[in-house]
C-alpha cells in the first residue's frame, strides 16, 4: 500500500464564509490587483481584510487637530509646533 498523496490536511482549516457584494467594476478592479500581486482573489481579499488598517475618518482627524492648534495658540505654544499641525492639516 502506498503513502497517501496530495495536499496535507490543515490543523486550522478555513471553514467559515463571509458573503460580500461587489459591483462588476469593483470585482474587476480587485481581480486585477490580485493578479498583479500574483495572488488568488480569495487570498488577496483575505490579506487586505486582515492586514490593513481601516480607513481613517479624515474629517474627524482634521477637526481634532484644528482644536489642538487653536488650544496651543491660545496657550502661546511653540510656533513651530503650531505650524507643523497646520501643515499636517493641509495634507488631509
């Protein structure tokens, strides 16, 4: 009798599914990105979902930085620090 051949059995098999809907344009874009990454669409989406940080709410960050800049200017803080905050705001 010969040894069993084929893919080894995983200690942690992927058994759970998540349904997500995409437009035709979105799935086409994702498939192209997966191909460029030399990856399957499933592996690409799994990697994107598990390894990337969620998008930041830039409006909230801008608001918070603006409040900090106003507070620092009222406290006569270092002008260079205030300018740095304002420059950061411009990038958002």
